């Protein structure tokens, strides 16, 4: 009786070990093998449509980002602003320089009429 | 408010180029060399003002200060605005180079009109000057919208329809511009009143304010 009981005990232990082993190693195998049989094979058209929807969603997002980037690039940046201010100051500075030179050094024809150049008139007479 | 390339017919483009070249030449001749720094500063302000976007409801509007430029510069305003628009179209791609003449007319003629308006009506008191300055600022934008409609009408659009749309779209700009101009003129009246006296008649002596003594120390020169 005890011998038989011991044999049963060992048999139970072996069974448990086998079950554990099967659980650790064997289970994924059958599960993987079973899944295509459990579900009906997907409709290729539906799969394509799903992929298309996902792709076009992504594409739309990228288009949006591209448009935002383009709008961002067409907006003038700091560089252009300072370039323009520099142009304005430079052009008006050049104009003021030319004007001041013209005022300081009148052309020879008008030297006699210029009241600001008395020494030139004295030197000639 | 900029006209783009290819919107206007060729004849209008060429005609507006000729008209704005003539006006610019007149403006250059009327600009005195002592005023060049002032013109440069106002030009730079005009150039940059179009970048200041004011959020307004769903959209955002940007300043265009033809009225203020006219009030400050008088006849030189056309030069300032033409140069500012040229640089804007080169650097910012605002408007096109071929439409530059039309754009200069659209902004420059209101500036000259506002200059005359401001000089005629500014009176002597500070409050009246800032009020008239604000009116000039508002009037400048409204006139620019009307000229825009006129120019677009030459391209086959319906004048009244375009004018209505342009004015309606610029009502916020007109209001903001009036406020900005009134504030600026009020500030300038207090700190530098001689800036507000551009000589439309050449050789007219510039009078300092009689009943509004400048708050500067007495040793500073009267004319900057």
C-alpha cells in the first residue's frame, strides 16, 4: 500500500514537472501553430484598406508639417529684418554723406556766390 | 495689403511704375539733407512695422503705417515708403517686384495725403495734435484700402465689391493704426515736437510750439 502510494506520489510529481515543462516550453509552440486555424484568414482587401488608411493618415500629417515648415520658412527671420535695417541706414548714410560733401565743396562755378568761402575770393583778387 | 505679381494688367503696372517714379523723384527733391536721419528712421520703422502681427480674432493683422509716416515726413514720405517697400519685396517676398510701382502708389499716396491732412489740421494743443495724428493714421490705411480696390478694379474686378471687402478686412487695422498713431504723435509732441513739422512749403521756418514749451533742458539745441 505504501509502495503503491509512493509510486503514485512520484508519478504525480513527474506529471507536475511534465506539465510545468510543457507550460514553459511547449505552450508557445502550439499557440503559434493554432492561431491561424482559430481565426479565419483575413480578407486581403480589408488588410490593404487598413494599411492604406494608416498610410494616408501619416501622409496627411507629414503634409501638414511640410506646409507649416514652408510657412515658417517664408516668414522673414531676424536676419532679413536686420539686413533691411542695415540697407536703409547705409543708403541714407551714403545720401547724407554725399549731401554734406556737396555742401562743403561747391562746384567751381558757384564758388564766387558762396558766402562760406571768403578766403578763396580774397586769394584771387 | 500687398499686391502680388501678375495680378494687375501690364498697362496699369507700367503706368503705376511711371507715376511712382515721378512721385519718388519729387519726393527726393523735396527732402532736405538735414532731414535724412529722420527719414531713415521712419523708413526703418515702416519696413519693420509690417512684421508686427497683431492677433485679432481668428486671423492676425499687421501694421502698415502710411499715415504715421506721412505725418512725420511730409513730402519725404513717398521716398521712405518706396524704399521700405522695395526692401520688403526683396527680402521678405511681400508683394512682387513687378507690382512695386502699384504698391508704392497704394501706400505712398495715402501717406502724402495724410501728411497734408495732419499739417493742415494739427493745430497747437497736444490733445488736438494726437487726435489729428490718430485720424491721419486711420485715414492712411483706409485710403490705402480704397486705392487697392481701385487698382484691382483695373484688373477687371468689381470696384465696390473689392472696396467693401478690403475696407471690411482692414477695419481692425484701421482702428489699431489710429490708436498707434495717436499714441506716437502724443509721445512725440511731448518729447520732440519739432519732429512733427515737416516743411511742405520749402523754406518755411519751423516754429516751435508756443503754448507747449518743450520739456527738454534749456541748453539742448532746439532742432535736433
